[in-house]
C-alpha cells in the first residue's frame, strides 16, 4: 500500500491571506445582517430575496430559481418567503406554465420595503468593503472573487454586465422617481 501523499501546506503568506479571507467571510455577512436588522427590521437573506425579486421580470421568479440565485436551500427559502408573505411583501402562486413549480412574486409593499432598505444597505457595503479600498484594489477584489467562484463552480458563468441586486434596485429607484 502506498503511503499517503503529504498535503501541500500553506506557506506563511498564504496562511495569512487565508485567515484574512476566512475572517472576512465570517464577519462581513454578520455585519451586513446587523445593519439591516437594526435599520430595516429584516435579515440580510430576506433583503437578498426581496432584491432579487425586485430585479426579476414582473418581480417574479420560480422558488427553485430564487433559491439558487440567493445561494440558499429551497427549505430555507420556503421558510423566509413564508415570513415575507405574512408581512405582505411576497406572495406565492402555482406557476401557470407548469403547476409543479411555485412562483414567488414581489408585492407593491415588498418593493417599497426593499426600496426603503436599499440605501442603508448600500451605504454599509460601501463603508465596509469599498471605502477602505482603492479603485485598483476594488478591481482586484472583483477578479479574485471571480477566480475563486470559477474554482468552486466552473459552470457559474455570470456575465460581467449582470447587475447585482443593489445596482438593479438603485436603477429602479432612480427610474421610479418621487
């Protein structure tokens, strides 16, 4: 039997980079969640769901597609959408094109809620992520994120010009006017 191959251990610089990334991956979502809970009374995941629906055609997505886009499981999404339904922000209905699927539809109240929450959320993202970085560092961060995502999921080919939920919402807010 062959001896197990020795792992490729991280060198000191790689270890420091990994610890910085791991800490960011843990603490940034918690900080964004805290801001949204404090200022808007919703979780970061709830915000993501509302924002994704706000940019979807007719403010409607299949639950399975929404779960994938929100990076959450279908059971978790179902629980969150049930809470959002109770608040009148989302409604669910069978997909008329294929009754095996359920559609999540953002209501007018839901659009108002995400529109109200977006400025504070974007301000916090800017404060925590972009203000500490130079423009070249922001571009590096984008490229680093893309490379890591390609390593995680080589099939994930999101176009470069695909707006993020906050960008789409910001455009919609500007479009809707006073």
